[in-house]
């Protein structure tokens, strides 16, 4: 079974797709079978970062049932460690209006792809589709930059993702689920207060769900005088959202990144010695360790469940 990883951000322009393209490449080069899926509704461009300008098949062909299986839209890059990519759709409006049935069909198909790691670019922003795609995976990564507006948008994205996580813990409780579906929430506190009011003990259930939600953070475009106060951001996330933000790495502002984009290559491929490349390679090594840890815990849980069945 593949380990699924989503990458999102609060706003466009943070370099999320650039970061993702390099992480995917480095994970593939490490010997893992990697498939990158572009679910960025606003601007699907992951394939362009590998020099693929006119893909024969895209996600649109799957959504419109012009192909039988989502695997028919996979493009393989032998030169990039065998990395596989499912290009995003150009029909942004149609994808943005995706029905619930279409979305569930898409998510089921993604979960069946034969790969070690499934990386999902969910795009920027806080639409329902974006948040659903972001929360669908085993591991979540957030990309932001040090600019104040980017941080504000990132925190808003993180807050809404946290609310979605909390809401998911009530889906099996009919009374609570009915109440929360009929109300729009602006803060996690509102969700917890209302859930507890409807059903005592619901707050604790939500907090248990949030205890396993620890999105990894990558700060991109870090330069002189623009460093992010990670300690303060973590304190805010812990105090107001009840979650911890592990640090996956800081990527320095580097003109080599823009040179690589003009060459339609990941910067770690164009110039592995560039400062941004070194940071991205280090981030991919950390991510690899997180993946191995997740696999080990997953295996331990399966063993426990099998032993319990035998008792």
C-alpha cells in the first residue's frame, strides 16, 4: 500500500510546486517508486517543471471517462529515477465544480495506484476540494514563505484544515454530525464548543483526532532579514489549534531556482550544489525518514490487529 503525502499552501506564489517537484525527484532517486499527482485546480503545472509541455493524457481524461483507469494518464520519466506524473487538468472550471461522486471516484482510484509514495499537489487556497484533497493523505506538508501576507494565509489554511480534521471525528456520531453540517465555523473553538454542547465528550474525541495531525512545515524563499519566527508560529498553532508543526526544512532564496524553472528542470537536477538544492535534498532525506517511520508504525499496528484477531 502506498504512503500518501499531500502538499498545500495558504496562497499562490510560495513556490509549492517547485518544492514538490524537487522532493518527488529526490525520493525517486533514492530508490522509491514515486508518483506525483497534480490536483492543483488553479494552475496545474507540475509536468512543465520536468519539461513535459503537452501531455497525451491528463486528469481530465480520467474525470470525463475518456480512459478506463487513472493509470492510463501516468507519464513515466526514466531520466528522473523513473518518477511518474499524472498531469493536472486544464479544465479548471469543470474540475472546480467536481461533484461529490466524481471526487470520491478520484480518491478511490488514487488509493489504488501501484507505487511506494503518492505525492499530491493540492494547490493553494482553502476551497472545499483543496482541503479535502489535503486531508485525504497519510502525511501532510505545508509550504509557506516568510512574507507577512503568506504567513497570514498559511495560518488561515492551517486553521481550516484543523477544523476539517476535527469535524471528521464526528462523522460517525449522527447527532453531532447533523448539527455541524448546518453551520459555518470560523474557528476551532467554535467547533469544539458546539460539539460538546450537542454531545458531552465530543471535545475530547476531536482533540484525540488532532493529536495525530502534525503537518510538516517547509519555509521557502528564506533570505537575509526575512526569516520566519518558527518558535512563535509553533506556539500559536499549539495554543489556538492544538497541533504541533514539525520542521521539514528552510529553503533559501536562490536565483538558481529561477534559472532551473526557465530550463524546465528541478533545481536539484540543474545544479545539485546550489544552496536551494542542498536544502531541498536535505528536506527530502528528512521526509524519507518520516515515511520510513510511518511505514514502521503502520506495520506495528497491523501486527497488533492480527494478534487481537487470533485471541
